[in-house]
């Protein structure tokens, strides 16, 4: 089943967005999950775990995917001021695709990440995400930011 990267009206109000992401095929049906705050991440992580477990992913792989989803959502709420965060998850036994959507303020490019030994907390989440995922693409169109990530076994 082909992953659609267009949010429906329940996900993003009346937004219409075509990102061009999600061209890979998958045997699993897309699952839509969303949260209205960082507190809602628990249910999103649980739904992701259920989806991946049904496709027989290993516990360590599920933990990595949950970390990726949580980092993308936390960044949307914390840095972009997003009122809602939605994701479409497509999972097969070989590949996981997550496409996220949120509206929020568009921030200018951030300064370079400080060195890990400078004693400042945070700022390295996307570096960790990039080490876990096979591919990450980000798009901002009409005020909606979408992020596509793919994890492969």
C-alpha cells in the first residue's frame, strides 16, 4: 500500500499539502496518530509500538522508532509552538515510514550544534535521529511542516 503524505482534514484542519514523500510501498495499512501536547506522546508511542509489534519488529527497533517519533513531536511542540502534531505510520516487516505534520511558527535556521563537551543540555536530538533513520526529509509549505523518516531493517 502506498503511503500518502497528505494530511486529512482531521489531522490538520482544512490544510491541503502534497509533499511528494512516501513513494515506497508497504504491506501495512497507514495508521494515523496525533497529539495535542507533549503529554499526548505516550499514546502515540503506544500506537507505534502496537503497529511495529504486529509486523514483528524487535524490541530494540521499536525503541529506536519511538525515540525518533518523540524527538520529532517534542521539537514541534517546543521549538515551533505547534498546537497539534500528527503522524502517518506505515510499517512492513522490512521498513517503517513515519510522515509527521504540524503547524507552527517558522523559525530561522538554528546556529550550529555546540560541541558535546561544552556542558549545555539539549540540541543534539536530530543528530541522534539521523543516526537511527535511513532517510529524513523536511518540507514547509503553506505553514505546515512535514517530516518524512524511513527506518529499514
